[in-house]
């Protein structure tokens, strides 16, 4: 550890994560409680019941101590959450940087990140409060940047690629976790849940209301065995590979700067008259959809009436 860290004033949680916080003095018999045991117990609760079940009192009860005794080691629940995230994340596997190239390595980095999220899905519920600053988080960043160090990308460009991978892994983990939870709640597998929802959508979507979506459904997009998230990851990496190649050929860096004000877009134009017209159009479209719905309902009632009349004629 860098000895200069002793001179840095860190928040209590970060100081604990970096191992530079003072631990409580132990007197009398051998200590039975420790920071490591507290964090272990909290992670165990979160793994079993979710992050919402973690509290200082719940951790104390599991360890057989009073809640106040925990505060000698961890001064707040926020600090405990930070340390839980640090332990759950752990060190990046060596297999990441042992890859034969940056692309293979980033895929391994992504997959290993997914493995962590699968083992500890409550990590997705931890608040994102700025640039990662704990040793484990920084070690994962360092591993990804090491992979990119052999490319012509500048550090800022490599970090942007890292953020792309982080975002995709986090989004995929959120989707997977949501599917798994819902499937468990209704007592079926995620694949069965997929088919169930796909069948419902297929009955609801008409070519008149959603012509392009109807075409995609008829092509089997909701029932195919292919993985669209894996496809998306590969296309992201294709784009990065093209960019790396262009930089190797002498193209300048193409990192956009953040605008001072959010840019105007087609959906949110700056001109007030355009916005008013856009709102009016949306209201008209909404009214048109409601009218179409009423027409469909009227047609349905007419068909039912005709069917009943025919039944009466048969009698």
C-alpha cells in the first residue's frame, strides 16, 4: 500500500476499504467481533434476502451482538454498503488480462462482471455516487485499461470504451435479474416466461396499429433462440475495433466534449412553437388511437351480435 495514503483524509468508509482506518482498541478477552465478520454477515443477508433486508440490527442479530457494538467498527450503514460492494466485487480474475487480444479480454471482462452480478444481484441496487474510488472497483478498471494499453487509443478513449462495457454489463444484469425474479414469483423458468409474454404480445399487436412490430413478431423475434444482448455486445466491439483501426491508420481522436446545455433534439426542440405543435400532434395521435380502439370495439360488438342472431336463426 502507498504510505502516502496515511496522509490522505478519507471518509470513514473509504478509509476502511483502503485499510487505513484506525480499528477499535481491544481490551480483555480475545476479540470475537471484527470488521470482516460484520461485512461477511451483511453480504450473506443480502445474497439471501436482498439489499433491503440489510440493516445494522439485522447484521448484529445474525452475529449475536448488540447493534451498538457494530458501530465501533462501522459508523454508518452507508459505510457498510460500500464495504459490502467492495467484498462482493473482489479482484478481477487473472484470466481477463491473460487474453490473447484486447477484444477477447473485454469479452472476458464483461462476462466476469456478469458472473459477479449473478452471484450478488443486490449490487445493482447500490447507489452510483460518482467515480469509483474503492480498491476493487479501481482494480477492475485497471484490468480493462491494461487490455486497451496495446491499442493506439489515448487514455480518455480507452476509459470511454470501459464505460461502454460497464453499461452493457449492468443493463444485461438488470434484465437477467428481472426475468429471474419474475419467473421465480410465478413458478416457471425464464424461458417459459419469455414464451408466455411473447404469446400475449402476439395476440395484442395488430398490423393496423403496429405494422413494423407485427412484422418483427411474425419473423419470430420474441421466440428465436438467438441472444440479442450478446449480438449487441458484439456490435459494440465491432464499432470499437473499427475505431481502433482508424486510429492506428492516423485518424485523430474523436472524443466529443460535453455541451454546457443539453442539446436540442427532435424529441425536445428548443423552439416553443415547435414544442407546442409537437404536443398538439401527440394529443391528436392519442385521440386517433382511442378512436381506433372504439372502432375495433364496435366492430367486435357487431360481429358478436351477428353471431348471436345466426344462432337464434338456427334454433
